[in-house]
């Protein structure tokens, strides 16, 4: 099937992007409001964009009403600081729940029972159990597209890497031990396998046409995006 992107509305284009550009890393972003209220929320339109200085990019659409700016964006815009926390499997449920649109005065860390850890250079707290976290300062903001989406570029000023993951002598992270949680469409994936090429032809043949193995006990053909309560953000909070 060939789909003309120019004929798609924002919702259909979004569905195609989140279902095909996978798996995506999740930036679990913690910020502080100008009055000191902590906020944390996940974003998967996220990627590195620079090496020296190290920089990351996060795209942020408005809230579900299509107009109101998300607290994360407002806090970054107003304070110029944020943390990118990476999600361990043990906190995947809390990360998912933090996508709910809480009132601006709610501290999601406290509401969800997420342990805070102090940062070094910036004021927002880190997720204490995050295997990797990046302290960031706002570099620039620009608008993309017709739906008032904002792109934030942040300069990483401090990396926090769990001691057992980092080889200081060689300067690399043991990615296989990291086992990151990634984003699919309305679902998640645990990256728990690795390989190098070439791949054994017999293995390729055995896996041809196979579906992903579900860790949640649901039938293989179940898909969150097919549920009635699937939201525009790709979140499914409860089954109906």
C-alpha cells in the first residue's frame, strides 16, 4: 500500500509514525515549575542530535485538548532546565502512569511514589533508580508542523550512569546489561536480546513472519492501539 502523506490528517500521520519508527527510546523527563513543583512525564519523540557539546532533542505536542501546553514544556521553557531519565523495567508501570495529564500543581514523583535523587548542576530531581540520567540545560526551542508541536534541544551538562554499567577506562556503557524499555505504538518493549551480523540463515528462516513475544500474558495478536480506550498519545491506561 502506498499512502500519500499530504492527504493525512495529524492523527493518522501520528499513528503511522509511532507504529513504524520503532523501537523508540523513552525520555522520562523530570522538571521543576517556577514555584518548585516537580513534574515527570515520558516522551518518545526523542533522540541525540549533537556530540560536542552533547545534545538531545525532544518533540512535545500539546495536551489532549490540542491547545494547552504540557507542563514539561512550560517548565523547560520557563526554567531552562530538565533531566532525561532512562526507564528500567522495574519502573515501566510508573513511567506509563506518569503519562496521565495531572494537574499542574501535582508532584508526580510523590503521587506515584517515585524516589527522587538530587542533581549536580540543574535543580530538577533525578529518578533515583534510573540506570542512566542526563542533566540538561535548554539550548533552543522551535516549532514544527501545523499542530503547534514544539521541539526542545537540550545541552547535556552531566551524565549519571550506574556504576556497574560504565567502563571508565574504555568509556563505554554495557548496553546489554542496561536492558532498556522502549516505545512501540501504544505499547512498550523490553530490549533483552542482542545480535551481530551475519545472522544464521536457519535462524532467519525460523523467525520469518513471527510476531513479537508478549511479556504481559495477553494473546499474541492483542494490540493496545486496537482497544476502545486507546488515546491520541498512544497510552492505554485500562482495558475495557
